[in-house]
C-alpha cells in the first residue's frame, strides 16, 4: 500500500452516510476518502497537510486520509488572508 504526505486545500466536503466514509475534494479536483471520525477536522477553504494511503479499488487509485490512530497525521495550515491598511481595507486595488 502506497503512502505519502500531501498538502491540499479543501474545495468541497461530502459528509459520511452511516458507517460509510465521506470525502473531500481538493483544489486540484481530486477526491480523498475520509472516515467519519476524521471528517470534522476539515473545513471548505482550509489548507491541510495529511498522510494519505492508496488502496486501489476496481483498478483505480483510492487515496484515503490516514487517521492519527492508524499512524497518520492531519495538520491544519494557516491560510493566507489579505493584509489591511489599518482601516479594514486591503492594500489590493
């Protein structure tokens, strides 16, 4: 089973149904499987670094976020926010 650490931004979240896993869609249009106990750690627009494992299903890659209790790590990263000029307006024109 392949494992890798990936950094990604969450574009969409599909909640788990019953005991079935949910999924998150990354900015790069890839879907990652997420188990029910881990899905609440993610927010749309949030940037994360996580350990993923690949368990192919029907000859297709199926990348899953590895839970911390299974040797994985999920780390929320700071997201960039525009700086302001002191009166609440960004420097961008």
